[in-house]
C-alpha cells in the first residue's frame, strides 16, 4: 500500500512531509491483507489553523481497527483532526483514493469531487459546557474541483458576501455555537456530468432544507439547482 501525497493535497491541503512518511509507516504496519482499519492524524495544539498544517510536526498518528465495516459507508478512511479554538475540525478521505497509484483522474485539475460538511451546532451553548442533547448535526453537500483549502477560503469570503444563506448563517454562529466541523470527501475523480448527477441525488436525499430540518442546502443540487439559477436570471 503506497500512500499518494499528491492526491491528498489535490483534495485537501499540504501537510509537513514528515506526516506523509509516518502515514506510510503506519500503513506498512497494517499489512497488505488487513482491510478493516482507519488511520487517524491528530494535531495537538489547542488553537490551530490551515496555514500551520504545512509546517507542524506536533501530532499523533494511530491505526484504528474497525469492528463493523458497515459503520463506515465511505470505506476505510484517512482522518485528520485539529482544534481551532473551541471548534474541532476533522477531515476524512477514503483510503482507496490515497493508496491507488492509478488515480490520475483525481489529480487532474478539471476533475470534481463531492463533499459533505457536517456542522455540529449547540443551540444552547455556553463556551465551557457541552450538553450533547442540544447538539444537532447540520449537513451541507457540495461539489468542487478545487482543493478544500481553496474551497474553504471561498466559503469564508461568502460568509460576508452572502450572509442570508443557511450555510453561512450556520458558519457565522447565527444558528448556535459550532462544536465540530466534519468534512468527508464522498466521491472523487468525477467528470462534471457525473458530479452534478450525484450532487443532485445526494442533496435531495440528505440535505435539502425544504425536506430536512437540519439540511443546509437551500436549493436542489446538480442540474436541478443550475436550472433554478438559469430561470431566475
């Protein structure tokens, strides 16, 4: 199993090269025939951000064996987590994308991927107290051909430009205090047509606010959403 840093950076963001070497060592320790495991990289600083990721070596890395594969519908994962103030940021990529040397389709600049972004929001939050009964998972599903570092930057800019959208209301704290942001790369290496079809289906079945109270997609995804925009214009 050979870890592919180029694919990881194409999807998410660059890390310190030492991290890549240790990920490979952990994968080697798992052996070729062991399939039921996840790899977790956890950064230790209490107030972290994307810019520090490329330089930091203050992390723990572990191999977590899976008892029930059915608990992981996206397959075995490479997971990375850090705290940004009081918010846990976690990122999850199916290992099948990161171990396959034939993933040229993902590396291509024009390829697309589908992501889900779950914001765990505490409606009745006090900064130093967490009542798990009040934490709700709000879900947004999107499509992009940019790395998450660039896509996340666009979301941050839109928090100011488009504050009335549900996603940005949530990110701005208008729906309650965010306790965790969980990003999952769901499907990668897609053509635009493939990605639009999948996004339309996933949004309709999981995150369209008209159908799901904790959905953060205000309009349908994929071609249905594009058609709405074209009619409005």
